């Protein structure tokens, strides 16, 4: 979710809030948080991440949004005991048809192990239909962004004659001011439903790091751009697909040469870019097909109805590059499995790309938005800086490209084995849209890289990548490399197993076990969203 914190600047906004099931069944969190672990996060189908927040003695699940400082709740039966300021406040989204309305209250609040004696929040008394997800377990939102005295609670309280800067602080500022010696930062790790790696853990830590991720504090600092920026926007180099750099120029002439600007946002589910960048990314994937203005459906929000259909057994290898450092993205975060009934009455399984058209969001000074699909691959520290240091982000990579490909093969094999019929992307588009389109073929520059990636999948899943094997890949040529990688990974796994005995305990509480592979059905979770329009409160 992207909210500009500068009063005179309006920012395009898309709302990915309410979890709406396409088949009409209400859904509960597919990865609930562990209440015994401080700062544990719940994962709603890889689309929403929530934290347990206790206010006035009542505990509710609220969305974590690094793009705002809002705090509002609408739990069934109301919140617990609180003091009302009598100041009314409305937060509108889209063109105003999506909103929350209520009164600013003050109450004791606890989040991630921190207790605030009197925290300002919006006690929602009216909410638009598309925003109300409390029946599905999400009863509010907490912002983890930058304070601004000219907007939000501070402005509303000041206009009413109250001390807005004092009593209208955001949650993070309240915590930072109560503990000034501990640093002004928080850190997030996000889980991935269905994988079997350690990425399955998720947490929110404020003024501290998870012990096993503490090395993030020594990683390169990615300062906000420009230095006066009040959103988590930083510079990056671009992305590579199958080892090849994707051509990409910045929207703004003010952006430094050969750099781009990305907003890192936990309130966004996927990757949002300009459409031509999306096309370049998936045009590097053999067998992929672009369905223009299609009756097929994207899993995530997109400003258009164009859909990239990817062979479900193809692991898309993409890395985001910051300061010359590549951060691999797990192949499970690059495509999602869907099911849909065709015009012939047959239900088909197909896979679509997670990189979508960001519309006006990706055409201003921001070149891209990297949401949860990226953040699942890094442990991220957000530091607000101080009087001498600008705010900055630090990433600790959590995805190993080879292990991710192995994991993808196992997970996707199980998904497809329990899903309806799958046909080739080109055949699927012909069935649904009645048009013939040619699939992407490997070019000379990417042929070896793509084939090697395909062979990785074959090595662990056998028949998963049979289509890609026709591209002329020579197994004998790469067999020594593959065997070497397997031996090296075995050694790493054994070493990590020993290390895990010493790192499993976080502040006296044992970590949860790994997840088993689970099926992902497109109909399990759908998201409703408002049009990408300016956020009216900014």
C-alpha cells in the first residue's frame, strides 16, 4: 500500500486489502502466527501479512504497511477500553468510495513486545464494504512509515485544538521516543506458504533484530532517495533474468545515471513496473506467452488485462540488483498457479507472472514497487536515521538460487499433481481468447542460461521440465558442475544442521518447525482492490 507522506504530493494508490474468495468460501490464515512468539506474523495466502496487536485489552490482527503511519481497527464487538478525543477522522482511498471513518481514541497498546500507555488510533465506526475483512481475520491496519505533522492524526488533533504532535504520534515514533537509546529501526521477515525452506518463518522486530538475522546490521545501507524522502524509496540497478540484464531506464531525469528508484512496500503483494519492463522480463522465459486484453486472470492487481502465461514447470530465475549486489528471487515468487473454467466447460490449471503493470504508480518518480514477492527473499531492516544520517534500508539475502530451484521443483510437482488439466500456454490462450500466439523461444544470449536452469529442475523432479529439454541442452556438458553443486549444497546443509542447534532459540523461545509442502489453488485467495487513485488524506 503506497501513501505519500508529503502533503502537497498525491500518489497513486492501489488497495490490496480484503481477502475475497473466488468460490465464495471465507478463508482463515493459511499460516497463522504463533502467539507464544513475540512479534510473530500471520500469513494470509502470501497476499497479506498481519501482526497481533492488543489495544484496550483486546487482541486483533492488523495488516503491516510500511507505506503509511495509519492505525485503525474495526474488530467485531469493538475495541477494548479507550479514551475518546472526540475528534472525527476519515481516511479515504481510491476516488473516495473506499474508506474508513471513525473517532480518534487513545488506549494502551502492545505490539511486538512493546507497550505504549496512550496510543492514538482510529476507532472505526463506518467502513466501506470492500475494506471490511474482519470476518476473514483482518481487523485493521498499522502503518510503519514516516510521521508528518501536516497530515494524519497529528494534523486532525492539532486542528481540533489538541497537542497533535504529542498525542498523535505513530506507533513506531511512540516506541522510539520511549526507548531513545535503542535506535530508530524495525525489521521484517516474511514467510512463504508452501515452501520447505527457512523462509517460512516471519516476524516483526522493533529496535532489535532476530538473532539469526543479526548480520543485517552490517549489510550495505540503501539510503532513501532523495535524502529528504519520507517513503521507503531507494536506488537500485535493475533486474536480471536467467543471468541477463533487463533493459530499463528511469522515469525521472533527476534519477542518477544507470540507476532506478524502487519503493519497498509490505502493503503491496507483488512487483509493479511499467508494462514494457514486464514484457522484457517474461520475454526472457522460453515457452511464455503474452495474452493481450485476456479473459484469463492475473493473480495480482494489474493496471491492464494483459496476462503473461508461463509454463508451470519453468522456474523463472530473476534477481534484483542493488549497488551491484544481486538478490535472488525464489521462483515460487515469480509465478503463481491458477485454475479457471474455460469456455468449453473444462477447468484448466495455468501459471501467471507475479510482475504486473503498475499503471500510474510506476510512471512517476518511482520506477517500481517491490512488495511481498520480493520481501520474502530478504530480511529487511528499515532505519529512520537521525539528525546526521538519512533513513536507509538494509537487506540480508535469504534465497539461494540453486536451493530455490530445487524447492520450486518439489512444490510445483505436488501442486500440478493435484490440480486440474494443464495445457501449453499457447494452447490455453487459444482456448480462452480464440487467438493464436507464438511462445517465447530462447535467444542466443540466454539459451545456455535458460537450459541450465531447466536442467536444475530436471535433476530434482525428473519429468517436470520435459518441455524445456527439447531446447538442445547437453546434460553431459554441465553434469560435473551440477554434481559439484549438489556436493557443495550437501556440505552446507550438514553445516547448517549443526549450526541450527545453537540458533534455534530466539530470546528464550524456540522457533517453529519448517513447513511441509502444501497445495496452492488459485481459488483459495483472491484480493479485491480499489482503482489506483490518489490517497485523499495526503
